[in-house]
């Protein structure tokens, strides 16, 4: 994938994430709208989890755009090896090759 196509995809993802985050923030459950406090807490937690996830993904997209600007996009941030084209097609914000991503996920557990 060429840099122009990658940039377009990442910028489109960023725009979609910004729109989703705004919508989630605007549509958060009102503390007085639920029939009971338990239902309210569950709805609020679910929306907050979606906001947190979208915010993390937004950060990853911004990091990918920065790597693109710096000329390091497509290189693993850990080992410096190439991130496979198929991985970048599926996840344009990917910052690690598959082995390094597996190691990073194991460390987080």
C-alpha cells in the first residue's frame, strides 16, 4: 500500500472514531433516565467502555500517522522489522509485527 492510500485510510478512521466518540459522549445515559440504579450503572459502564476503546484506537491511529510522517510506518516499533502487508491491510494502525505483538500481549496479562 502506498503512503497516500495509507494516510487516507488512517485519516478516515480518525474521522470515524472522532464521530463515534462524540456520539457516545452525547448519548451517555442520563443518571435519572434509568428505572433503577443497577440498570443505570450497567448502561453507563458499557458506554464508558466503548468510549475508552474508541479513545485507545484513536491514539493508535494518531501514532500511525506520526510514524507515516517520520518515515517509519510499516516497521515494528519493537524489533524494527517489517510489519507484514496483510497485517497493515487489516489493521493500518498496527505498530508491531505479529511476534512482537504476541509478546506485548503476553506481558499485559
